[in-house]
């Protein structure tokens, strides 16, 4: 895993390894700044670590939340129409 993290870093990614969902949540929060626009593209991990609830309740950011009622990643097309 260490080699993989170093490879990601060498490609310009800010990669980290954490052992628990609590560590992942705490690390994720450090990237969210006031007046920031945050988009969610769909992630079970975001929900599982508690980050989704945190973002929904954070009033000093603009959240583009695909989980919000009326928003769909399918762009209005039934899933069977997506190629």
C-alpha cells in the first residue's frame, strides 16, 4: 500500500492512507473550507464515514448533492437509455 500511495503522490495526487472511517472523516473535513463549492458524484464511502451528513449540514459551503431529491446523475434519462 505504501508503494501505491507514493506512486499516486508522484503523479500529483494528495494521497493518504487511513485505517478507520473516523480517520477518513477527520481527514476529509480538513479539505472543506468556508465558501467552497463541493460536488458529490456518488459514493457509498462518503455516506458511510458520515461526510455526507456533515456536508449537508455545513451552511458555509455550496453543496452540489446528487443525493438531494430531484437531482439525478442520469441527466433525466432512464438508466436503460444510458450507453
